[in-house]
C-alpha cells in the first residue's frame, strides 16, 4: 500500500518494534520514511538513536520527556540515558552544592548549564529564590563564551519567575525574551510579554517615546481575535476587535470533491465503527497538501456528519481563511445553554471549556478515565451528583444532559471556592483544586501573569485556551464584545480577608 495511510501506520508499528529490540541501525534506516511522525514514543526512540550516533539531542529529549502523559519504553529509556535524576532534583540542594564548590570543579560550561537548570527548576516550583538564581546567569555566560546556548525553556522560566516577582522584574522579563532563539522569541507569548516589559521600562516623556513605539509595533504584530495573546495585545493597544468574516460559501463542486475523497470517507467510516484513533490518524494523513478551500470543504464534511473534533481541527489548519462557525461550533445548543444557566454559569464559559476538553465528542474518554463532553472523572461525577441531588447510575456519566448538568454544577462549585475567579476555576477544573490553591500563594498577580506561570504545561495551555474560547463564544451567543481581560477576573493572590475558606471536599 505504498503512499497510503496504511503504509505509514505499519511503519509506525515497525519502528516501535525496532525500538523495543534496540535495533538502532534498522530504526535509523526506516524512521525518515515515517510521514506522519506523530508518535511520541517513536520520537523518543529517534532522539535516543541520534544520541547514540553522537548528536546533541538535549533540547529534543527534554521536550519529549515533558510532553508525555504516560511513561512509555522509548521516553523512559531516553530519560534514563540522558536526564538521569534531573526531574527529581532538589533545586535548593543543587544550589547549595554549586555554591559549596561544585561549580568550580565543573568548569565554566558545565557550571552555566547546572545553574540554568537549577534556576529553571526553582521557577517551576514557584520558589522566590528563582529570581536570584537567574540573576547569576549573565556573569556565568560571560565566563563561558564558548558554551552551548541554554535551552529556550530555561529562558521561558526566567520570564515566568520575573512575572511572579514582587514587584514584577520587567528587566528580567526583557532579558529572558532577548535570550531566546529567534523562532521562540517570535511566539505571541513572548512578543506580548517583551512588549509589556518595554512599556514598563520606558522612561517617562520623550526619552521613552522610541521604546514605547517599538512595544506598540510588537503588540500590533500579534493583535487579533483568534488567540489568547492576540486578544490581550489588541486590548493593550485599545483596539476593538471583531471576528473574521466568513469566507465565500463553498461551491457544490468543492463539497462533492471532499465527499468523494476516499481517505476522508475511510476515516469517517472508521470513526463510525468506534475506531476513532485509527480514523483520526487516517483523516490527518489525508489532509496533507490540501489548500485552504479544500481544508474548509473537508471540515464542512466533518461538521455535516457531526464529527466535531475533525471539523474544528481541520478548519484550524487554514492559513488565509478563517471560518469561525467551523472553528467554534455550537452543537447541543439548547441543552448546553439550559444546563449552564440552571447552574448559574455563563454558557460561553461552558462552551469554551467543552471545546477544549472533548471537542464535543459525546463518548470521549481520556487516558485517566474522564468521560463525556465535560470530561468528568468518576469520583468527581459521583461527588457532584450527591451535592446537587442527581441520581447517577453506572454508565450514565456520558449521557448528554447528565454530563452537562454535573459538569456545569461542578464548575459552579469550583468558581465559588475560588471567589469567582475564572482563571483559578478553570485551572482547578483541569488540575484539581489543590494545585491552584498552592499556585495562588505568593504575591498578588494580574491573571494573565498568573496563568503564564502555571507550572503544569497542560494546565497553563488549558486555562489560556478555555478563557480565550469563552470570549469567542460570548460574541457568537450573545453578540458580546471581544474582551478577554474582564473574563480573566480580578488579581490573583492568597485568599483575601473575608473570602470563605477553601472547600476541602472538592475532588
């Protein structure tokens, strides 16, 4: 089946087998022909094979390790080979050992890397000492001019540590962004925070005109209504935003071409049979090389079949055309709105959460056992059912109305527990309430800075996307303005005087 999805899927399985056998020569010969390249374990095996060939794979190794949800053989082997006990290191103990003479014995290059990792792990643990440890790096870099550049993730955590400092260390924010590689620096996240730093550091009056103008140009380069930092950039500039106009309607010929596409048809059939994973992979394989109009036609085919996750994901691939109705569909509208309002929750927030949780797949089930549109864990569903007086039978958690009622009710309870803060509540919905209770300790922060410094990458991404989604859904459902900052809620810090104590029962 040369050139088909089947060939690529077989090669995927064969590469996994070669990795398990540690047959690296055969693995290296075949991995360049793996077209989809979407299997994390294969990615880890590939990094390890390159390492054994003498190539530097440190950045790839860290990225693969921290991206995993479940440990697998490939990533575990890579971690044992390259990372050792780094993930479990105690940054305070590491800093003490470096100060006690280990840094001198390591030499300039290795000492720089060690301090970079110590600072990064301090920031990941939200330790205030992270700022002081990052302040050491410029002198260490000067003493090691030939040392490899520190990974961009080290500098990303410098920015996050500086955002959590009291007061905000805008100088370290700017320095961290400047130290990143060009591609990372161009990410809207770092464009936004770099521009905010420039605005904060600019002298008053005419002396600060040039840096303020540069900051405004940077913000203008990312301003737009379709992502978190684009919305914030537009609001920083005071620009009202509008959703993109819908592209010209698909022609009958374009829709028919999508309907007749054999790969798309096979993928949809597999999904209908319950083989969602295989169907999704074949669908994605078939999309390769499509232009914007073809992608919109494929997305519409999925929308018409109510395969909402393929509808959204396919429409999001377009570069020059944006169909908001495809990217932000509103299935089950009467039920979602009714159950949301019944729980006292804004339906736009519920829609934003569902879009991120399940992509509107009714029987979605996560790797940890969360189920349904709102991805409820079994214990959470049972606890919420008892709280709101809803009888819950076995298997009922994926029922549309039951899942929405319990999910919206739980979100209401979490919002109440966190004083109505949408940022804290969405973090709690994803990571459990215990972690955001710890993450809110420390200085009082603007919600965007607090969200950016969340130490769990999945939760950090989740909070930003859910709240950004909610802004779009609010515009679609109620013609509300595209304003993100009001949705982020008040500044975030330790529980204020008079705020109710945390509900320790919340699962």
